[in-house]
């Protein structure tokens, strides 16, 4: 029961962190999740949720790196293979050695082998944190590719170096030859096993499909289990690097599925949806667990009388600067060497700014935390592990400092980066989706006939809701100006409706009770334009109450009298809508720009659609209407794809954005068609 409560608590914190991140976008979600974990640890006086390093690597690192391998560009990996492998292996070893000597010089009371262990555990960058920062800050593509590429591999090299340094402290024995041979074995055998096992699992799936087992859910589950199987077999059976194995398997799987994506379309949609949920959970829980473990990792050092807290905090900052300096110098020198060697091939010249970006983006995270928590408490001789509490304190502090430094300085550095002129006109995802939906609405309106006008209005309403959702999420100045003008026109329409109804009331063409109902409806519609969350709740409750009253009146009134009342109300409502259209048409006659004219036309078309819906019975020809709606929906989907192609050819979106938009449209289409089949 306790385990179940812990899992539910972690998932609840994950949802809360996503909500907070939406309202405070300038703070990385990772830091918010760490803060929530830390808060839970203090509130519940919990020591920690202790996970063994191996368990953590299997449950979290294996699937996350496998997915990164699946989506990492093989072209970029091959193109940047030298800097990626240089950062993942050479930089890790340099950080371990130079950082170890620097820490030992700074803190002579820490044994050299323990200093090497601390430097080694601080050397690997965290792929989860890197991806989180990339979603918030526009990091130059080359820098992001390099950091993402090295984070796929350096977990393995960092953990191997860390384990050997710990073993040297515990046993007092270290052999450079044995370490080098074992390091090579783990990397090479891990890569071979990852490729072999990955291809074998894909081959099993292929054989099962040939035998008639084509259930998409079964094959999606097989793909979810793949990284766990590969990691366990590689680590437990062959004692090689499971991290390298799952990365290679992910890359191999992506290469194979490229040629079968059309044949396995349904499986791919289900698999990607399951992966998206799984990754959302794993990414978030990693940092919440990190926050939960901070009191455990820092508590002993804070409570110890032998460790001065202020000196320990100063040590964290100085050691971070030392590790940062090693990474910065290596990045600059390696870029300079590549530039000198490949100058004629157009290699990029070394840049202080680029090296700063690479250094700041290399944040540390959960792998560092879990590894350092695995430091044993006793040596082989039975003595206490030297400076264990201080090592935990410094490692945790450096993780937090790297995240905070990236949060503060990366936006400043990236803000001044000049983008190529070809990308200045490119749209972001939300703006592109809005363009697609608006173009689709225009296409549907062009296809309206007397037979399909009712279902066309229903379909247009669906797309309008999607546009509205995007507008609510988009805070860009252009969108805000558009929404302001749109609301102005809607207000004008509402005022025209109110004037017509008031005139009808004064001339006794409307019953006082009915007039009050209309007036209340106009008030609600006017308040709805404010986009107030509180109004949404009131509107929902009021709508429920109105439906209940309508249900009661349906049984209390005589059918003929009820029908006459409904027809009267409909006629009044239609006349009020026509008055609003006449007012807006007068507005169109005034001088204005093209954008304002399009907004007024859109509001008028909305009124015309409502008039058509009121003038026809929904119950007539329901089956025929469904057929007409499906025909229109197919044309609408065709329009969406045409608009994506048009935006790509005009340079408004990149090829990557085009793919992402097409995938999103495919998901919407799949969900819509599944609903219609039901």
C-alpha cells in the first residue's frame, strides 16, 4: 500500500509541476519538479525514496536513452561523430583526472581516489535536463546536437570511471591496464549487443506478423519492453555497458522502421502515443526523486560538526567553476583543432560564445545524483568511507548550480544570437497550426451546399474550437492583437442583438419573461469574451441548470404549446442574428485594412451558420448528414495537408516542422476516424 501511495504521490506532483510550468514558463520544469520533491521531503519528514543505481538505470535511464537513440538524427551523429565522441569519452576522462587533482588540491583532506570518484560522477551530462532546457530556450542547432549526442554516451563512460575510482578507494588497489581493457570491452561489446539484440527483437516482431500476429497493441508493448530486455541482458549476462547497448538499439530500430512506417502505420501511432505518456512520466519522476533525495545527500554534511557549511557551499561553487572551466577550455580547443584540420571544408571557427553555450548546456542531473548515493559507507578494512557526506553534498550542490546557471545565462546568450535571415519568417508550431485550421475553415465554407450546410457548420465549429484552444495557449503580440479585434467585432454584434430585442420589447413584440431570458443569455455571451476561468465554471453550472429546467418543462407543457413557444423564440433569435449581421455589414463599408475585413467577415459567417442551424431540424436525415459530414471531413483533411505543403514550399516552416505538423494532423485524423467508426 505504501508503494502505491508513493507512486500516486509522484504522479500527482508530476501533474502539478506541469501546471506550474505553464504559468511560470521562465523556470525550467526540472527545477520546479526538484522543488516539489524537496518540499515533500521536508513536509513528510521523509529520508528519501532510495533506489539502487542499477534499478534506477533500468527503470529510467534505459528507456529514456533508447527513445533518444530512436529520435536522434543519424546524419547528424555521423557528421559530428568526432566532437560527440570526443566530449563523451575524452572530455569525461579529462574531467575525471584534472577535476580529481583540482578537488584534491582544493580539499587536501579528501583522498585523491575519492576526489577522482567525485570528478567522475560530475562528468556526465544529463539528457533529460538537456531536452528540458531545449524546449524552453532556442539553443543553436549545432550546439544542441553536440550536447544531446554526448549525453547519449557519456553516462556509460562517467559511470565506468566512477566505479573504478570507488573501487580504488574501497580496496586500495587500482590498475590502469585493467581499467582501460574493461572500459574498451564494455563499450565495444555493449554496442555490438545493442545492435544484435535490437535487430533480433525487430526480427521476432517481423516473424510474428508473418505468422498472423498483427495486433498493434502487442507489437507496441514489445517495443516498450525492448530497452529493458536489452539493458538487463547486456549488464547481467555479458557485463558490458547497457547504456551504450540501448542507445545503439534505438538508432538501429529507427533505421529499420523508416522503411516500414507505411506498412505499420497503426502500430506506429499507438506506439508513439504510449511512448509519449511513458516519457512524460519518467522525465518528471526523475527530477522529483532527485528533489526527494536532496535532504539525504546534504543532511549528513550539514549536521556534521567537522564540516563548515559556508566553506562547503563555497567549495560547491569553486568546484563547479573548475569543472565548467575544463569543459569550456576543451570545447574551445577541440573546435580550434577541427577548424585547423578541416578549414577548407568550411569548418566553424572557434568561438568563446559557442564554447560558453556548450559548457552551460552540459547540465548535471539524476544520473549523477543516483550514482553518488551509491557511494559505500565502509571500506574493505571496515573503516568509514572518507568524506562521504562531503562528496554527497558537493555533488548535489553542483547539480543544482548547473541547472540554475543554465536557467539564468542560456536565455541571455541565446537571445543575442543572430538567426539566419532565411529563418526570420518561419512560424512556430502554434502559429502554423492556426494557419492550417483557418485555411481548412475557408475550404469547408467554399464547399457548402443547401444539402450539407448543417453538417458544414458543425465541422466548422469543431475547427473553431481548435483555433480557440491554440489562441488561448499563444501569448504572442500578433495573436493578442487579433483576439482583441475579434472580440471588438463580437461585442458590436452582441450590442446589435441587444438593440433589436430591446426595440421588440418596447413595441410589445416579445413577452417580458422571454426578453429577460434573452437578456441573460446576451450577458453570458458577453462575459464569455473575457476568457475568465471563473466564468467557465459558472457557465457550465448555469448550462446544467438550464437543461434541467428544459427537461422539466418538456413534461409539464402541452406539446403544441411548447412547439409554438420554441418556434417563436427561434424566430426572435434569428431576427436578432440578422440585425447583428446588418450592423457588421455596415462596419465593413468603412475604410479598414484587409485583416480587419477578414475578421468582420469571419464573425458574419459565424452568425450565418447559427441562423442555418436554428432554421433546420437536427433530427431529420441523421444518417445522410453523417455521410455528408464524412465527405466534408475528408476534404478538410486534404486541405490541411495542402496548407502544410504550401507553407513548406514558401519557406514559412522547415522540413522538421513540416514532419511534426503532419504527425499532429495524422493523430487528429486517427482520433476523429476512430470516433466516427464507433
